[in-house]
């Protein structure tokens, strides 16, 4: 997906409509945090939206873009009196960010996240959270290859899935409220078990990124003049892979390290299937290639039918 023209009107008053939350605090204000802020403002889902991030320069950019009412670098201060706190940092930083905000979370506050991996994030965040808050993990299945506060846009979640992975003891009313919030941001919402989420995303998102990183890396390793010719004649397939391989290195390093088992499992399956194709090519078994390519073409058609292409 490419980023459409950015439309970041100054915040001002939220549009008419009943806000779901009084105050929302976003911890991390990059592509996802920034887009949540803009989409929540668009739909009037909160009276106040604040953010906090690690680096002062990121906070300054977020303030200049008027993504939120205020962005600072004190994570705990941002969460004071918040009704909803969403941790929007890379997966590997979710535990550390939660430890920092835990003392200032008010009773009844809903705490969520947007991590692309669920079980490892739950394991990292849950031990830090006080018993008086409601933890409902989430993952919006929407993104681009861009990152940082300038990458956010209000339409990012429109028509895309957001997967909630409530825990066995999660408060039903808090989960319903978070679901209503994500629907307000424009998403379709589904609930899944965290382990199922991680297995599904390993094949639909994590493996494709790994393949893209590999193909572009292999092309870059080609010796001498071939390297520049590859870039010069980059046609459809390779060009699409370079877009995926331009995704944020920190985010994707954390995804692979934190969804290790599921990724290694699908990678083993993938390698077997690749050997099958390798053999078919070597032995001139065109029917095997043709059959697979016919089946995969149908999958693309089904995606278009489901408006997910
Ligand atoms: P991003 O654009 O790189 O933004 C990350 C934000 O987190 C930045 O504001 C960064 O702040 C902040 N941050 C990093 N480490 C921090 C720490 N230790 N404490 C506080 N703030 C910290 O990343 P993103 O694309 O929005 O991704 C955020 C999360 O969403 C990740 O967990 C990712 O798995 C998930 N997600 C991403 C996508 C996608 O396509 N990008 C899609 C769905 C879900 P500084 O600049 O101040 O360091």
C-alpha cells in the first residue's frame, strides 16, 4: 500500500458525535500511533488525545504536525487520567514502555497495544500492569513501508482488519469498548486467540517480508555490473519486493525475534515447497508448475472479491 496524500488538518474541536473515551494516551507516535490519532480525531472518538515518545525530536515533529493535543517524552505523565492507553512502540520495546507507564495508570483504564506479534507482547506487558486496569491486546492489520510521525494518515485503517486477542480474564465490557473504538477508526474487527494470530500472521505477513528482504539482499549481492543492471531494469515483481523490503528495520527485527517459533515453522514448510518447484523446473515438469500457478491465481481473485487486495 502506498501512502495517499496526507491530510493533517489542525486538531481543533472533535467533530460532533459521542466520544467513546475522555482521554487517550498513545505511547509511541510513528506510523501507527500517528494514524490512530488522526483517525480518532476524524471520528470524534475522544475529547483529548495526547502522546509520549522516546526522542524529543519525534515529539517535536508530532507537535508541529498537530497529530495530538500534546506530545512529550514523559511516558508516565502522558498516561495520567487516561481512559485508554495504546502502546504503539516496536514490539521489542512494549515491555519497557509498559513498565514506565504502569505507576500512573488510573483504575479502570483500558491498556492496549498494536504489536504485529501477540503472545510475546502479552508476555512482556502483562507482568507490569496493575490489577486495576483492563488489558486488551490488539493488532491492526494495516500498514505501509513508511515509519515515523510524518507517515501517519487518517485513512490507514479504513476497511482493514483489526484483530483483538483478549486474554481469558479480560473484562468483556473493556473488550467491547475497544472493539467499538477500532470500528470508529474505520476497521473491521475480529477476535482471535494470540497463538492463532501469531501463526496466521507468520504466513500472511512475516514470511512475505522475510522473502522480500532476501530477494532484495540477493540482488544487491550480485557482483559488479549485474547489480546496476538489476536496478536499472527493475520490473514489476522485483520493484514490488523492494517496497516491502524498505519496511522499518527495527520493527521487523523485533517481529522475527518475537514470533520465532511460528516463523521458523512456516519457513520450513516454505523451503519444502520451494524444493518441490526447484525439482519441477529441473525435470521439466511443466504440469506441476502450471497447476500451482493456476491455484495461486484463484487466491488473488478471492482476495479481490473480499476487497483485501
Ligand atoms: P514507527 O513508525 O517506527 O513508530 C514507532 C514509535 O515508537 C516512534 O514514535 C518511536 O519513538 C517510539 N518508540 C520506539 N521505542 C520506544 C521506547 N522504548 N519508548 C517509547 N517510545 C518508543 O513504528 P510503527 O510502524 O508505528 O509500528 C509501531 C507498532 O505497530 C509496532 O509494534 C508494529 O509491530 C506495529 N504495527 C506496524 C505496522 C506497520 O506496517 N508499520 C502495522 C501494524 C502494526 P522515537 O522516534 O522517539 O524513538
